[in-house]
C-alpha cells in the first residue's frame, strides 16, 4: 500500500533525538530550531518524560472515559497552577484542531449563537469548524464552507468594533492566536486582545485564545495571550503539551458550565497521554523552561536584529520570525542541507524559529554561526 502523498518531504530520515539535536540514519547530527513544528517543548527524549511514559505503560496505557482516571485530575491541578488559571476546567482531547473544534462548539452551546469572528492569516486546524475559521481557502473543502465565519483584518480595532456594532447579538465567539504561527509570526497587539475581551463581555460572546502553537510557555509566559493582562474564556492547547506525545486540551472559564454528553472523545485524556503531559509540566517547572524561553529567546532575538540582511525580526520568547530578501530565499534549504539546521518557514519568505524551550545559549550561538555563514554563502561572499 502507498502512503497518501500529502506532505512535501525533505529527503531526510531522522532516527534518534536528544534535547535540541536529532540524527539521521547516516549518523549526521542536526540542530533542531524547528522543534518538529513547535511540538518539542522540553527537549527530545527527555529522560524524565521517557521514564514517566515507560512507567505508565507498564501499569495501564488506556481505559475509556467511562471510569475515574485520577491522573487526569493530577494533570488538571498541575496545569492550573503553572498556567495561573486554577479556577478553569480542563477538557482533554488529542490534537490542536480537535481542541479548537471543541472550543468553537462549546462557545456555541454556551450562548446559543452561530457566528464566529476569525482573522486574516489565521490557522486553527483542518477539521470542519477549525478549518472554516482558518484563512486559507485551499484547505477548505466545499463541505466545510459556511457563512458562520466572519474574517476581519488582524489587529484592526475599528473593524472589530464595527463588526460587533452591527452583528453583536449574533456573535458566538472570537478566536485568535496570541502570535500567529502558520501566518508568519504576527503578534496580536495587547490593546487588540483587551478590546476583544471587553467587546465579548459587552455582547455575551466567548473569547477563544488559540494557544496551540504560541502557548505552553513558548512565548516566555504560559500563554502568549497573557501579555495583554486579560483572561480569555477558553484556551486551546496542543503542540508543546506532550513534547511529541499526542495530547491536547482546552481550559474553560468557570462561567461555562458542563453538561454530561456535551463534549467527548474516545482517546482524549487516556492514562498514557496524561503521564506524558504531566512529565512535560514537571520538567518545565523543575528546569524553569518558561524563564529560559524568555531569557534565551530575548538573547536570540537581539542577535538576529543585529544581522542586517534579516528584516522585521519579531516574536516573543522562543517563537521568532523574520523576513528574507529575495536573494536569501533559499536560506531554509541551505541551513538544512549544508549546515544541518532545521528551521520552519511561512510563505512567502519568512523563517520561523520554534525550538525546544530548553535551547541553550551555546546552541543559539551555534545556530547564529551557521546562519551568518549560510547568508554569506548565499550572497556569494564565503567567509575567509
Ligand atoms: C495555531 C494553531 N492552531 C491549531 C493548529 C492545528 O493543530 P493540529 O495540527 O494538532 O490539529 C495548529 C497547527 O499548526 C496551529 O498552529
């Protein structure tokens, strides 16, 4: 049987990994500044994470949500404490799209409304509502098309006010990434998030903070949305939550009350996924990885800003992007194949850096050396 060929692949086979490095089958080492698409939060194959999963596996990997699963409560308590949202409620699922799907659905159950406000360049996933709220028509199938999603320009306060003034009674939710990832590392303005909060309060709409990519400490705060100093009603989480183990969830404000059968999933919250997620939080706390993302991310950003060829260096913590001039459009490939460094990209010419939150200053310097050499080579000025 053939694989369904939907991914444009780099011809590299990674067979092992440790911290911020991965190795291919020929033993070649790569520095991972991409974190397997922002997924690696505590570092590849962290020993505590491996041990916790192994120990859990020997006891029980899965039993359904028809019985009491104490490790879910343990995870909820730890997550509440580290995120500072102790009074929120946790619903566990399996992927970022599923988290957003549940958030949008829950908002609609809550206020009985249908309209969703989303923003230009957003990415919320590929399932039905999540993809309908994603600003990329090429991945929206005809069956996903709906009039219920209104797209507004990102950070445009006047457009948001006008939309609420006109359709406020119909708006169920506003969904926004604190830092747009797939869209190219675009930061939501603090005043924009504050305005979303106040308009949602005024009109009975639900503020959904898509934290699938920018959350879980990556920005230097637990949620990138926290920089605005206001709470969302629902936070969606996935990528960094399991450090590569598939686990996702939503944090739900106390005012949204559960009802049996309202949401559900077979695999969500299974014992093994919870063990992986707990291991991530334990390491984040023990190794102070949010602080590390803040400090080392700040250092990396400062150094990148000093490289004149890189335009519009932006981001927070270890979620950083910059624009490339036309002459450097092959930088990502050059870094990967000639300098053995993984980075991410966004179309047309943006490099995205989404490394493990445990990335060290030494590894940052290693990256910067490769980056400047790659730039020189692309400009036809090899280092002496
Ligand atoms: C902000 C954001 N939301 C949702 C998703 C979808 O997550 P998943 O691929 O786990 O369904 C992504 C994935 O890149 C994302 O970046």
